[in-house]
C-alpha cells in the first residue's frame, strides 16, 4: 500500500499511521468540565503556544477531558498537523477532520475515476466532519484545515456534541466519554466503533509521547485507573456488522474487525455475477495496529485482510463478498480481494517474515479454492502490478509490496514452480524467474521512500530482489527503460519505487530478440533488454495466449473495463473510460494475456445493480503493470 512513485514526490497517504508504528493500539475516554489542574494532567510547564497548550485550551472551552482529546488525536494523527496539507484520504490536522472531495475518491484507493456516482460516493456525512466542526465553532473551513489550534478546537466541539447527544451532558470522569469517542470514529457498525474507542482508552491507560513532524514534543501521561463506560455504546444505536465470522482457514489466527463503511461497498460477489479472479498483495507502510486504525477511519482505504509481521496473525476487515477500496482502481476492486502485510516496501525483506509468507499462503490457497482463482502470478499480483485507472493517475499508482517481497518463496508455498530455466526463440513466451536470494540488484532508497525515518539520505543498496532491470539496448551501460508515464521521453532510474524499468518474478512476456547473453521482450510498447545468460533469469512458458494487434494500427490500452454508455439501463449514469494516452500495443508486437477475455461490467451499490456489457476485454501483462485491450482489437493465439 505504499504511495505512488516518488519520482513525482507524492505525500504518503499512510503518513499519519506510519507515525504510530511504534505506538500501541489506542482507545478513547473522558469528559469534563474540570479545574485547570485536572485539565493539565499529563504535562508540566508552560502551555502557551504549544500543541499541548492547544489541547488544554480546547478541552477547557468545550468541557472535554484533556486526556480524552489528546488520546483521540493521537489515534487519528499521532498529533501531527499534516503541515497544513490534507492527507490523501481527506483528513486534516491533528483531529483528522474530514472533507473528502470527488477528486479524492477518483484518485485514491477507490480508484473511481470515470464513475458517474463520484459525487454520491463522496457525500457520506462521515467524510465531512470538518464541515460539521465549522458549524459548531463558527470557524472557517480554511482555518480548520490549516491552523492546528483551530483544528483541535473543531475536534473538541465535535466530541462534546457527540457526548451531549449520547448521554445528555458532560462529566469530569474520562471514562464517561466512551460513547462520544466511539461516535468520533464515524463507524456505522458497533464492532468498529467499539474497537476505535477501546484503542483510545488503551492509549489513555498507558500514555504516549512523541515529537511531531513539526518539532512539537507532546506527552500524554498514563492513567491506569481510567474505567471506560463501555455500556454507553448502546446509546449510539449502531448495528452489528453483518459478518462477524471470519473467512479464514483453520490454520490461520484470524479475527474480524469491520472497516469504515465508506472505505468499501456492500455487494454480493460472486452470487450477483461479479467475478472474483484476483488476489492483490499489499504492504501497510505502517504498523499492524495503525493499518487497522486507518481502515476503520472514514475517508480512507480498506483491504479485506491485514497480516501481522511477527506471527502471521490476521485481522479481516471487509467480507469477501464486498468491495474493499484497496487497489486504486475500481475495476480491480470489483474483482479482487486485498491482503495487506505489516511492513515497509523500502526494506521489506526485514519485515516480510516467514510467518507472514506461510500464513498468507494458507489464506491465499483457501480463497483461491473458494473462488476458483488460479494459483499463478497472473492472478496473485502485487499492488504494484495493478493498472492505473486513467492516464493522469498512472504515474502515482502504488508500488508495494515492492522489490523485496520474495515472490519466488511465496509462490513455492502455493505449490507453484516456474519450471526449468532457459529461453526460447523469438516469438516464444518466457516467465521471469530470477529468484530472490541469489538475485542481487542495486536500487537507490531515499528518505521519501521510507516512512520509518531510518533512511536519512539517498543510498544505493544492493540486496536480494524480485526483479530484473530493463535497458534500452543489450548492454549494462545502456540507459534503463523509462516508463512513458513516469519519465516521458527520458531514461528510467534505479530508484526503489521506479517500477517502470523492472520486470518482476512470475511475470510473462514475449521474446522480441536475443543478443548474446541478453534477451529482449515486448514491454510497454517498446523492445527492452535484460541480462539473461543461458536463460538464467527466465523459464519457457507454455499454454498461454499471446495478444497482437488485429490490424496495422496500434491498439488502444485501457486501465478499466466499463460497458459502453448505451448498455446502461435507463436511470443509471454510465461510467466512462478513455485509453491510457501514453501507451499502445503497436502492430507487430505481442503480449501475454493474463486471463481469458471477460465482458465489461459495472456495479451500483445503491441498488445492487450489476451492468454487464456485450464487449469483452483481455487483461495483458503490458509492462510492470497489467493493462486492458478490447478483444475485438486484437488476435489471440496459443503459445
């Protein structure tokens, strides 16, 4: 779940949760109209012009226990300000006041670019707590977004309003604020609201300390005696999650905690005709607990499962019948199940543990058997293999789990063997089979690639990797291939997040040429080369379909698979799509279809309607990512 290519320098959408990576799970408590001595519990010294002072002032103004306010903010942001900028899930400031726009839904993990219901998706009140805070405080939206003190005041006003509505008044006892804290989660499910509140109260009990990104030292002293009034949850009249039983094999330690309702869509896959044919592997770029918190926070993302690094324990957060917003592409979300892994892509080999690999393999085999998903790299993909939904969003697509996820080891746990190494003649198909432990590759890792803060300067690192570098000519001095979305007209780089110049273990391509120890493949509309003496980095592939342009003109390439506008029933607004304008399949080139052609489709959660088009599209291994082409534009031959 890492961010898009930092070739363009995006802000990590997991920034706020990564800051919690060293923190414990948190929970909320407290309410109060109390003396300043009680409000100041947990700090010493001057409160003027400090983050702690902002919490003290807001708590006093709205009669919220200061420790409750601080614990909620710690859960939401680790007390950071987002430096006056919104996080990409639409949350602002220390209190994570939300103001989600349709553009955020288009480009975020929902990947809903081109959908006519974008405005409806973004209209959920849980995605606009900033506007509610503005009404309560009289502050402007700009103040609440950019001024940390104003933002904390807005959060305090919201919590106080929730407390009055739930129990009719305030209290000096932090434990009496359980309902208000649970309500602040914006969860519509009893389990989700309780889980958020429990984490906040856990933070209250053990305390917290950190220095924020803008240099503020903030401390919340522990209150081991706080006793949360959990019975207040009934006052919120929340429904229980429809699915409380986990969907996991018996061999995996699995619990269910529902994600925020706005971070996915209720469906009935595959009974309603929406096929499930892909499993997407992600990493969290945060701690396990923080990822769970993120998925419970309205306005963000949600994978179906989160996998802990230390022992392979799993939290399921979205029923598999439902869509989770995890892949950054709505068409992919429709047809996939997402599995997040605690870890950081920039140094994943130290985070991706044997326990994770083995537990994930058990889970994937269980899901594959249940939904008839083939156990191969064409159906078990990384987030970094997912197509961009449109031209403008392709460069920013995520690059997790990154080059240090051991695909060779993982696929072997699934019983998949790439076969004997070697390379066939021009026109044949090869599977990239570089391995991992003995495949030492060099990549540059920069501070922006590593939210842990461990990387303080850009550093060239050589380590076990899952890819081969791709060059413009058969020479190790030739420039790296520059992906057209990342480096239009320029060479690629060895930056760890530069997916455009790499082919990954398990991916399949058509051989375009050979020159001594070098093999060329068709890739991203070009002929690219990689070092492959005696076929040591490839294995011949058979029984696959090869796609070529049907005529003399280049074939348009797409990132989504929606029906034509004329195929939507009256009353349903069509989703739209356009070719990815930087890519084509030129005449004379050939690409591997990762699955049989499938009919276009779309989903309308408000009515449960599934629209299926008459046209079919192939998914092809186009470059490091997959892409889609209309079946009518190509020929398909077995290889």
